[in-house]
C-alpha cells in the first residue's frame, strides 16, 4: 500500500479489527521497494550527495549524505522519515534542509526503497544506529548532529537521542507517544495495543532520557496522531530546554504547509544552529 498513514490504518482497522486478525505493525510500515533511486538535481547537485550503503542486522540498507558547500559539517540533520514511502518520496524535505544551509543524512529502513529485509520496531532502531555510525565514521561529532523524526520517524529519532548518543537537538514532527496511544488515536475501541501491534514504540517512556534540546511540532487538527494524546504528552515528559509549536488547522502531513515554508525553514534552521536559545 502506498497511502498516508492517517488513511491506511483507520480503514484497515475498520475492516479487520472485529475479526482479531489485524496487525497494525504490518500497516504501520507502508513500504515500497526500488531497484534504483531517481533523485532530482535541480536543488541539490549530484556532486553534493553520496550514496551510502550500511549494514543493519546483517542486511544492507541505503542512504544519502548531502553535503552543503557552505557547511563545515557542524550542522547536520539526521532525518528519520515517515511510514508512507522510501527516501525518494521525502527528498523534498532534504532539499528544504539543504536550502537552509544544512548538511543532511537520510536513509531507508529495512524493506524500504533499496534496503534489504523487512521493517520492524527493533529493525528501525538498528537502522538508525547504523545511520549514526556512518556519520561518526565521517568524523562528525555527536554535538553537530540534529536528529529529526517525522511521524513514524519519531520512534528511531527518540531512540537515538535517548539510548545511543546525545545529539545537538531532537526535532519531532507529528510524533506518536507510543503504540498504545497510536491505537487510541486511530480507533474508538477499548482494545489493548497488543491486539493490533507487536511493538511498543514507547517514545513517551524514552523521551525523559533525552538530554538535548527538544522541539516538537504538531498539527492541532491531526486526525490520526492526535496532538493531546501524543505531541503534548511527549512535550510534558521531555526535559528542558524544550519548545512546543502547535500549528492551527494542520492535519498529520500539513505542519509545514500550514505553518508556511518560510516560517518552517526559519524555525528549524534556527533551532538546529542555536537550539538553546
């Protein structure tokens, strides 16, 4: 399936929940596989990007490191994308970061794009750790890396910042707090999260172990990962310094659109460069 998370999960839950045979895990990861990446060069010249192959749980996963010519690699965004598609779909986000003067590393989880294997909770944590290890191999200090997670990507992003290393900053866009709260957001049914989903994806249990500045952006009108039970919960449990930006009328995939590209770029660029201000 190749549709936004907010559409895919509720429809499937309505169809299969009564039978007890539905597993949200399989729908959380709506991956497509590729034999090659076709990335535009209008914003980011081919010479400024490096195709990277890494090993995660014995499988080869793929990513791209984009080096901004004006960056000394002291402001690098490690981008953990959402569930909808592979990194080629999210390339416009990489371009936005590039136009901010930032270097970026984006990668595909196991089972996405050209990456081998099948996605799972433990798999995406391993994939994220491999991405961090690649940046370290380039000599990039942890204090130079801002970890960014969109939607599903909030899980590996939070895991990295809580369990793997202390980044320059942690930025979460439309994140869910846990599997349990994600299910509560998706269906009006008093059923345990384990009925639908094997993994815990316990972002709210981990974020208190993050000792880096945290920025959370969430749409007030998010119809899948509702703000009050997810973004607000994460913000309340995060340590200082932290910042919360609630975007009026924004649905799950509309934070940047409703905020405005100019305001989004200004906010993210300034937080990456000076997260403590």
